[in-house]
């Protein structure tokens, strides 16, 4: 069942998560912004130029024109007519021909533009030329149209915009002349009929001849008028302004693009950080342990790896200020086990790599600093590390007798002969019994020996015995050893140990009747407020 605390969103943890990840988020944002800047700088520039057409409702051809007894009307542009025309062959084909003859544009650029216009015509997805209609209408017939043309050079964009403007004006003029041409065709047909009728009369006098002659004269006058009108007629479109050569490209805009990428990456990074924090169930503070009623004995800050490499964990721990953290751990552990004389404490973890061996070593150093003699028994029989932990601290080969004479120098051999054991003296008041060569079937050995009696025999000359045990979720060794100790300390790693894993560890310990006295939060981030503290709640 999910605890109510699991569903709560801790605002402070969200803020801490953002602070913790802000360096990575910022560096990633800057890197992506720089990449976007460089990439956009290498992009082919695109220039845009605009030409403006005026659609007037006051042109003479938009009203009725009397030619004798014939009436010629020029129709206004229907709504959306220009948008459809500019996307059709009636404009694109003449435009392509016009562009092909523009010597001001390099030949390869002309070919590129022509092919691109043909592809856009085929797909009806126009990017090279667009038309915008401004709804500034006069009696429904007027307004302005903005033609925008894009090209890879500034000169080409202006020339294409002007060529498109000319193509639209010519198309509109042809549309306006259509009715006049039809009238002229009608007049010529009527004249042909009158000539035939006059030829059949055969005489050049008489009332019928005079009537037909009068009609012929009128038709000839109307035909002349229509031809005169055709030569002087314009459409309703006229050029308001020609396209000028742009000075700056429309795209790309490296600075703008990089800023957009940086802002979007920052926003996405913060969002991801918040989401990870909301769903993060790793242990980061005492509050996480309070959910499962497990006391926090100490919170130990992280030590820089280079300090460990050059100085060893114990000396590096002293220099990094672990002394105070271990002081809290020492006091809290002894307070809980105050009724145990010469207590035996097992230190374990949920999984490998959480720092149980380091905590064991530095805790032993803390006990030694307070004047207590400490024996460390490395009972992680498969992959014991106490020998390596102390090797960096001191290369001494000083062996001291724990019990009997001579005998075993490691835990594996000592369990077979617990009455004769020697330990490695690593510093004043601290002796270590290394685990020995890794043993695959360690549980079998532990089942065959009376480990409780052995440890009680070994602690005779010591004030504290610390047992470094294998992780409880990895091996069952710790469950067996833990039955013979006074208390168990579980080491969890800050930001890595999952709360569910710790719960599983505690359930296993409870089923084996182990006395888990508390936990140590290891490798904590000191920069996060509240994470570097020490407390104990029983």
C-alpha cells in the first residue's frame, strides 16, 4: 500500500532537484544554442522581397461601356480569384518563362528557381511566392495585394516579386479584354451577314439597301470603338509599389535561433528535472527514512575521488570533515547499545557500492580517536575490501595476536580455527581481520561454524567489534551473521539507494529477527539544504 507521503510533492525537493541539475541543464542549453548558431550560419540564406498591387473599383472598365446598341461590362475580381490564379498554370507558366529570360539572375539560380516553382505547382505547396490580400475594400471591389517572393539571393527575390506582379497584371488585363474581344467577334459576324445581304440585293439604291447600309456603318463604328477600347483598356489591378532588393536575409537568423533553442532547452530541462524529482524514490534525506520508521544515525558527506586515490579513505575522511559525521554515528550507536558491554555491530547495505566498507573504516577510526580499541572483521567473504581500504592508509605489516598462538590471518581461515587468530594492526587501537581470498560458497562455511562464539572469543581484548558484512539483498550471509550481533547499521547511498530496496532489506531483517538500529545516509550532497545533518530518533 502506498504511503500518503509517497504521493505528496515536496516543493523544496523540486527546488533542490532544479539546483542540483541546473549546471547540467545550463551547459546543455548553451551547447545546443551554440550548435544551433553554427548550423544556422551554415544554412543557405533566404531573401524575401515584396511588391504591392492595387485593386481599384473606380476603373472605367468596371462600369458599363456603351458601344452603339452594344453594352460591354468588365467584371470585378471574385473573392479569392488572385489566390487561385497565382497557384495555377495561367500565372506560373508565364512566370517561369519570364524568369528564364532574366539575365540579371545567374543561370544556375534561374534553373533552380524554375524547377522549384514547377515542383510547388505540382504539389500546390508554394513557398517561393505567396499572396496576401488586405481587406481594405471599396464597395467590395477594391483593396491591395502583397506579393512576397523568396530566393537564395537578394536580387533574385526582388526580380521574382516584380515578375509575379507583372504576370498578375497581364492576366487581369486579359480577363478585362475578354468581353471586348467577344463584342468585336460579334460585330464582325454581323458585318459579314450584312455584306451578304447587300450582295444579294444587287442594287445600290432603294430603301432596303439604305437601311442595311446604315446598319453596316453603325457596326463598323462600334467595331472601331471596341478596337480602340481594347488598345487602351487595363484591368482593375495596377502596380502600387515595386519590390526592392532586401539588405538582410529573411532567414536564417542565427542569434534568434540560438536564443530560442537555449530557452526551450532550459524549459525542457527544468520540466524534466521536476518530473524526475517527483518520481524519484531514492533516499536523499532523513524524511525519506522516517516514512519507514528507520532512524537516521548520521548523514555522511561525499568525499572527492581524487582525495581517496591519493590519501586513502580514512585520511581523506579526516581532511574532508567526516570526523563530525562519524562522531554523531558513534554517539548514536553507543546510545542505542548502551546496555551491551563491548558491543558487536554489523555494518551492511542493500547492494554493493553504497559505501559500507568505507563507513566501517571511518567509524573504526572515530572510535579509535575516542580511545576505544576496535576490531574490524571483514565478513564479506566473496568480495571483502577492508584490506584494500586500509592499504592506501598505511603499508604496515604489523600483525597482532587476537587469541591463541599464531594461526589464521583472515576471516575464512579464522572461522575454521577460531582459537588461533592474528589480525593486521592498521593504526593505533584499530586491528583488521581481512576476509581472505574470495569464497564462492560463503554461506556454507557460515552454516558450519559457530560464528557467534568465534566473534565473542575474539572481542575479549577490544571495546568494539565492527563486522563488515555482505549486502543483505545480494547474499544471505548477513542474515545469518546478524543473528549474533548486538545491532545492525544499514548504509544507504544518497540519490542511489531506492526506498523500495531498503524496505525489502528491512523486511528480510525482520523475518530473521535482526536488530536494525538505524541507517547512515552516505555520500550526501552538502550543497543541498538540510541534507548535511545528523540526528537520531528512537
